[in-house]
C-alpha cells in the first residue's frame, strides 16, 4: 500500500510528517506500553498523535503548537479526548525550572524556523553551548530535559547534528547525559516533495540514562524507500547497520563528531593521534570586493556572466610576480588588474581568467568606503603559494594551485606553514585524491568544505621516497592541467600513492 503523503510548509517551518511509514516506525521505537505520559512539543496537525491513538484510543498526551491554524485543527480533532491536552504555547519559552516531566517524547521539530532577535538572544543565554540559529537542536535539548529518568525520546531531524561544527555542544550534551539507542539516516525525499539538498534526514532514539564510556549504538543507512523503515523493526535491520558508534570513541573525535564510516582505514586515520591539516597549514577564506560587477573583469575564455562582467583589456593586467612583495596597499601603475582564483571545481590548476581591480583607489574602497560589504580578509595570504579548495564540491573535492595570485571568498586557501612548505605539492595531490574525498565526506557528510572541516583532515606523513614520487607525479599532472581538464584516468598512480600512505584498499 502506498503511504499517505502530503506536505505543508509555512513560516513555522512546518514539514508535517504525513508519511505513515515514518510515523509508524517512530511510534514503534517509542515503546508506549501502559499508561505512559507523552509529550509532543510541536504537534502540527497531529501526525504523531494520530499514530499514538491507533495503538491506544485515549493516550496521555500533552501537545504544544504555536500556529493558531494548527491549534484549531488539533482542538477540533481532540477536544473530546480529555487525556489529550493542547497548549498553544511556545515550547522553547519560557524557561520554567520545574516543568512537567514525561515518560516519552516524540516529535518532528521545526528546522531553522524564524526567531525574533530578542528570542534568539534569550535562547542563547539559556543554552550558550547550542547553535541557537537552528531550532531543531534547541527543541531536541529542551525535549530531552523534559524526560523523566529512564524516559525515551524519538525525533526526526536533519542529519547535520552528526558532524556540523556548530552542533558540537549538542553532541557533547548527548554523549555526557543520554544513551542514544540508534540513529537511522535516509534521504530528505522520504518526505515526498521535500529535498533539502544540503542534508539528509535522521531518526534518533534517546533514553534519559547516564551512559558509561563503553556504551555503543548502531547507525543504519542505505534505505531506498520509506517503507523499508519497517524492516528496521525486524531481523532485516542487520543489513542496514553500517557501524556501531562507541561513546569513548565519539568523545575523542574532533569536535566530538559522529563519524559514520564502515571503513577501518578511515576510522583509524581519523581517530589516531595524527597531525591535522589545521596543525601545519593556515586554512583561510579569501577576498571579496563588495561589488564584483564593478571591480571584477573576465578574460575572453570565460563564457558565463558575460553581461555582468566586463572584458579585461590585456594591457591592464599586472603580469609581475606579486608574491615577492605582495601589494597590500594597491598598485600605482596603469596595469593594475591582478589575477584572482575563483570558485568552481577544477583539479590542480586554474588558468588566470578573472582579474580584480587592485589600484590604490579600489583598495581604499575595499578597506574603507565599502568596508561593510567588501571582505578584505586574511590579506597576509594574498599572492602567496598555497592550494585553493572551493567551499562547495561538485562530485568530489578538488584543489588547485593559487600560485601567487589573489583568491576569492568562495575558496578556502590552504597555506603550509614555513616549516612545511616542502609539502605543498603533497597537499595539492592530497586535495585531489580519493582518499581526501572519503575523509572529508566522513568528517562532514554534506558537500561543504568549509575551513573548519578542512582543518580536521588527518595528515599522514609520507617517507622521503614517497614524497619525491608524489611531488614528481603532481608536477606532471600540473603541466597537463594547464592545457586541459584532468580526469580520473590521469590520477590512477597518484591515487595509489595516497591509498598506500593512508592504508586504503578501496575508496
Ligand atoms: C516540522 S512541523 C512538525 C509538525 C508535526 N510534529 C508533524 O510531524 O507533522 C513543526 C511544527 O512546530 C510548530 N512550531 C514552530 N515553532 C514552535 C514553537 N516554538 N513551539 C511550539 N510549536 C512550534 C510549527 O507551527 C509546526 O507545526
């Protein structure tokens, strides 16, 4: 039978859980035998309440909801069931010290719903360790605090809590005070019509019990339809178990990230006390003029943005080696347009196709007149040697040589510290390798390569012979990259080198 599906969304971030397989699985996980008290902190039009009613005609439920349309629906559905109490109140406010505790909590909280600046400030004060911009984390923690000892909570939330840097506080809260029973990951389109793109969804089941360090729990992934959630209630669950996560290990991971890898080499590289990119390189974001339409020009080879960006006159390009004395106060010459490395996924080398106005007047604008919009950030790295990794990957991570040019804000610049400059080509190869892609996608499952994630990539030092082999291979590929796009076939030998260093047999 096809699951009944319907989705509504409004300013309350109301993605209603109108998928019977999801509600049925979550209510099964809740284990509601006997007359347990249940909290629904953000009830919508009652998807979970309906499912709970199906197993017990008069469930003992307290439901919060802010939106008056939804409250009206809830009241019309449940006003004659005295054991279901509807509260038109903000679940996150006020902070009562002795609020009621419940045996069970079930919910699908709003993801990133709007909060007034005053409310956000209040929430930040109350939960300084949490990411107050993202409402689901706040709902989760407040709902966990509403549990009686031994009580159980089941939530459906985006999977960003697993690795997102900003959710470190939430992960620590879980690891210190609660036992996670299981987590399930699946695509956001299990809610028909929804496709977040930036994240998948996750069901998490939690018990209010102080865990010991050896505690572990399973993570399930690989479901292709929402109906398969019901398999997880049977012995078939084994085939979806991708790993067990141990609390002692999770606490040791960088920012206590929940790294879900079934590959031993990845777990070992991430958990051993290896150096990290952030220990031996400066990892920084680049420049923005504040008005690229005015200050950025393109070469003839660029075919996109033709209307927005004027063509560069080749006489205006500064061809000097700017790495010798980086002109951080601008250039006093007529050829004052400097090459800038921009985003876009291209391996190893991007030929200079974009040019930024670097006259003294333009710099005055970036630094003074238009300083609110412009980003004259990390200038000590402009015109240096380093590797540029676009903030967002397409299919896999790519890195290209900055080569003494400016780099823009959509790029993370990786600059080996003085003592490690001899590793520049090693890093250039690494950031284009399968090994690096597998590591960063474990550190952060989205396609985001922001500086915080890049810093956490473990560096296993090659021996001298291997370093030489890699540097020579990277030199060969660099020559290719200046002529044409580098493809996977060009990278076979290089990938083998990194596989060997990181102990990866199959990436
Ligand atoms: C993602 S929807 C889920 C609704 C329902 N639990 C379901 O699964 O179908 C989140 C609901 O939370 C409500 N909401 C948003 N902020 C709230 C708050 N601060 N307190 C209580 N409810 C809130 C929204 O109006 C919306 O109905």
